[in-house]
C-alpha cells in the first residue's frame, strides 16, 4: 500500500486537475516524473502552463494560517523555470499562485482569496448527466 503522504499528494493532484478542468483548462499529467505535476492549456489564450501541486497546511500555532510549502524534496524552492504556477489544495479548495521562487506562501483564511486565485473544484454540469 502507498505511503499516506503519497496518497494525500495524489488526492491533491486530482483535486487540482478537477479545479482546472472545471474552469475550462485542458489538463494532462506527465507519464514520467517531472519537476511539475500537471500541464494545462489556458482556455482564454490557448497557452500551455505547468503546475506544481502542494497540499496546504494549516498552522495551528499561527491562528490556523494557511501555508503552501513550495519546496522540492531537497528543500530548495521551486523556481519559475521549474513551473509556471503553484496550486495549493485545501480539501476541495484550490488556490493558484505564480511560481516566484519563494519557499513558503502564507495567507489567513480571510486573505487567501485576495492573495491567490481560488479555483472551484467541482464536477462540470455536463459530466453529471453522463
């Protein structure tokens, strides 16, 4: 059986993919491991973008602030040449931020939607009818 962190990570990736699809993106994932988790085609301009998906953690010692640890396994921050966007997943909520090379992105519950773009992760209406 997969390690619980692998399961959590994969659930976050699938939730992020659903959020992108729900917002009109075409979404793919690489067949082999890459520095990014997903590739998407923007529905507005047709451009492709790469995404690194991270599970948001709540810091109970800091008033439950939300933090996206945007680091690789070696502790280095993802850089703009690694991926275009970081997608932070909190349950069924997905937040998108540009990859700027910072190791941590913080937001309170009230400021998250102002600092990051929130994507809705829900099944498109057309898919429900199938």
